C-alpha cells in the first residue's frame, strides 16, 4: 500500500489543477493575441477551412490532397509565427506551458508513472512520516562504526546487516524488528535509516514516539467531537507499509495503553504490515511493564536486535567540547 486512496486522489487533484491552470493561461494568451493581432485569428480560420476542404478532396479520391495540406499548413504556420514576432511576442507564446513537459502534467507517460509523479508521491510520504528533517542526518550515509568496540561493535554490525536485509526483502518477506538496549546506542538511528530507504522506494512509513502515538490513539478513542478529523491518520497507523514506534516505555503506561498496543500490534500482524519498535527497556522490563501476550507477540513475531555501549550522543558532545 504505497499510497492510500486519499493520498492518491490528492496527487491526482494536484495534476488536474495544474492542467486547468495551464488551459486558463492559454485561453488568456489566445484572447490577447486575437485582440491585438486580428490577422492571426484569420489565419487560424483559414487553417480550419483548409483542413476541411483538403479532407473532402482526399475522401473523393485526390491522393495529393494530404501532401498539399501539409505544404499549405507549413506556410500558414510560418506566417503565424512571423505575426507573433512582429508583435514582440515569442514564437512559442501560444504553446501550452507545463510544470513537467515530459508528461504534460498528466503524471503518466504511456501508462507508467512519470518521474514527477514518483517525486510527488515520495514528498507526500515524507510529510506523512513525521520525520522529514530527522532523515536528513540520520541515514545510511551517516553510518559510522567508530563509536563502538568489542562486543558492542559486533552487536551493532549484526543489527546493520539485519536492517539492510529487512529493506532488501521488504516487498517479499513480511518482517518486524525490535531494537532494545541501553540509551543512545543507535536504535532510533537504525530505524530512521530503514525509514529513509523505504520512503525513497515509494513505501508509506509513519514514525511516532510512543508517547505521541498513544496520545493520538487516546484522543481518537475519547474525543468523539474530533474523531472524524483524526480518522484518516488513525487508519494510516494501522495500514501504512511500515510503522515505527520509537522509545516504547517512555509513555505513561496503564491498562488502556497496554490494550491499545496489543490491538495495534495484533492487527498489523494479521494484515502483514511491518512494524519496528525501539525501546530502552530490557526484555524483562518489557514483560513486567506490559503483558505476557504483548511480550509473546513481540518475541514470537519480531526479530530481536540488542544494542549496547556508551551513549553516542554524550560521546559526540564530549568530542565537540574538546575542539
């Protein structure tokens, strides 16, 4: 589900608006030329009449009618161009203008999505994801192993391999990831690396910190007046290609939250929609904080990646202070 129906319709409406704007602009320019250069309109009337008359000749058996028409049309077209030049207008003044000349603002070329459509789709997916700015710095291009050593390095390298395989097999292999371990060891970073790669390939990815996610689910459940406004985002959480839940355990956990979490994870699993969860909780703390069924759901259907080591954010800050 790269795009929801609503998202697709939004993009299509955008192209329709571009085409309408182009038509109105062409109509405005045409009216201007007709008013300022009466001879131009006379030539267009001549072209229309000539096309009809030569067409009749061809149907009556005159095999030279089409070639004669082409010659006359070329002559008349040259005269039209000269009239525009004489009036101080560019020769392409009455040509339609397009934002994308390749697809002429239709979004498609020979039934295949144009590059501009794909870019519009990716832009929309970035806006939906909630992490556009974050992914500018947190992606595989910024990946570094210099902050790890020993067992910490081995765990991180294995996690990177897992992430790359997750991306490589995303379309063919339903998979979930669970990152856990100490603070600042790259769990959120790796989630964001995956998010960027999948968004760039046209998949819908939504990122939420756990507190923001459960706040939205709570408002949808109890704020009946505004439920309709929240419905689309609520549905996207359940239907997007990849949902990232960051910092699980930082929210105020209660029975309602635990119930919402299980419902979300269970429904996404039933629909084979991938989920990535990161947390600073240990597996034992995860079981104690939520429920056995949530713990079972995660340990049974998620690939578990443990990350350990020093807090990279603090380490980087110390390096900056030394300079």
